[in-house]
C-alpha cells in the first residue's frame, strides 16, 4: 500500500477550528467527497479513502447535497443481483 502525506501549515489547521484529533478524519472525508463529486474517484474508492462505512458515506453525500452518479454498469449489476434473489 502506498502512503501519501501532505503538510498543512499550523495557521491553516488552526483556521479550520477543528480539534487536532478530528482533523485527519474530517480532511480525508472532505477530500473523498470532493473527488467523488468531481468524478475523479468512484463511489467505492471515495468511500474507502474516507474511511467511513458505506452508509456513513452515503449520509455525508446527502448532507453535502452531492448527487450520487449511477451509471449503466451499476444498473446492470443491480439488476443481476435482483434476478439472482428471485
């Protein structure tokens, strides 16, 4: 697994008005949401980056007003799943 670190100046961290212990999770979540919103990451990869559960990430998308993209491949997969359940 690759590891990427970024440096955030102290004044920027302080300007975020987040407890230092919450900053890594919040920043990963924000990054994941924006990368998904811009179409840079798929839903699954963005959720993985965020470290949130599937449902927590879906909730964050809704709270942020980010529409979930649903393509033909996902539709076909969902239809296949439904057919296998019947």
